[in-house]
């Protein structure tokens, strides 16, 4: 794997974690939204990642890279966001007869968002983002050192 492949893989991870952070931010911002354009309470959103083979990162006519990839059983993969799905857990039901969105029994349906769960997810996404930044900086440092050797 060359330095540009390593940077491309880290960049795909940065992009995926940014999308995840946006979804988490949306979930936190709408944790108390009982009314949406679609009707009903806000539904928590979650990001689904997939590993995509990074075969397009291998330079054309690179027999060593192809041999190494087949010897490892699979090639290097990038991470991509395949979809953003709505959580199918039921809404939280709270008895609040004075609320404008309460039904005839006084029940209000709040989003299925747990602030604690979202904060844990945010910390994990932040750590993953930081790890990808560190990997990209390491690849950049190796490229700079290689250029210094050539002087």
C-alpha cells in the first residue's frame, strides 16, 4: 500500500465519521421534538457503514500489491456510508394532559432518543475521527521524511 492509499482510506473514515456526527447532532437537537413534517414524534437516525474494497487505490500493473492483497485473503477496504436509517424502537410515552400534542388519554409520544446513548456515540465518533486524523498525519509525516531522504 502506498502513502496515497493510506491517506485515501483515512479520508474515507473521516468522511464517514463526519456523517455520523451530523446524525448524532440531529438526534440530540430533536430529542424533545414531538411534531415533525411527516407527523408524529421525531425518529432517531443511525448511520450504516460498509467496507468497500479499495482495489481502485492500487496502481495499474502493480503485481506486488495484487499478490499481497490476495495473500491477505482480501484487499484493503475503505469505509463508506451505505445509508441512514430510522431507529424502529417505539417512542417514549409520557402522561402529560396539558401538552398540545397529547392524545385523548393525555399521552404524549416523545422521540426514541436517549441523550446518554447519543453522547456515548458522539464520544466514540470523535475518537474514531481523531484516530483517522492521526493516521493521516502519520502518512503525511512518512511522505515528508521520504522527500528529505531524496535530498
